[in-house]
């Protein structure tokens, strides 16, 4: 197994069951904007591309057509998992890919189905990711923070923090 494959698997293990990611784009004005999006990937297409359905009339599409660099943030506070993904966004209106990713949940946003003229498919090619995965219990975390507050030293190892480069 290659390091890249292992990195991809670790990344997907962390974000697979987090339903929504916050996509941050840069507007033409330079302002940063974040939008909640549902990751459309299925287990069989987990790799180095994240897929999202967006409106063809959205600010998101205007932003990524002007500036391709984006960031996605995934968080599961109840599990102490946090992931930040940097990548390049692009429009990909391949009808077969749209069909493969389509679900009944998508129908709520795009009532015209896969052929809805407002349906656009956004692909984010992952370049790198950074994650924090804290495995110790809340009680252990509180103890470490209390100890740090008393001793004036930073808390001991609180969890796994890694940077993953996929390109």
C-alpha cells in the first residue's frame, strides 16, 4: 500500500460520516465566504476528489470560476475530529458523474432531478489536508487542561495532529 493511499484512507476515515463541510471561497472583492455543503462522495469514489452539488446561479460557482483555491472544514465536536482540506475547485458537469452521485436528498434542492438546469457539479481536487483527532475521553482532556492551568505548562499530548499532502 502506498503512502498516498494510506493518507487518503486516513482522511476518509475521519470525514466519511461528517455530513456537511464548510466550503470557503474567495470572492472577487477578496472577501472570504463559507457555505455549508453536503459531500456527495460514495465509498467507492473516495479518493482525492470531493464532489458537491451546487446551484449554477450561486456565489460559490462565481467565486470558484474566478479563484480556484478553496478550503473545506469538517468538524465532529462530539468525536473530537477536525479536518481542514485545501484544494482546487472546478466545475464538472459530466452527466454520468451527476447520475452516479444523485440521491433522493438531492431532489429537495434540485426538484428537476439530474437534468435540473440549476444543478452544477463542483469537484474539489484535494491538495493537502490537516487534521486533529483526539482519542482520549473528555474526562482525561479536562484533567490535562486543569493540570496545565495549575502548572503553567501547555497540556500534554491531546491527540493526533497530522498534515497530509496528496498532490
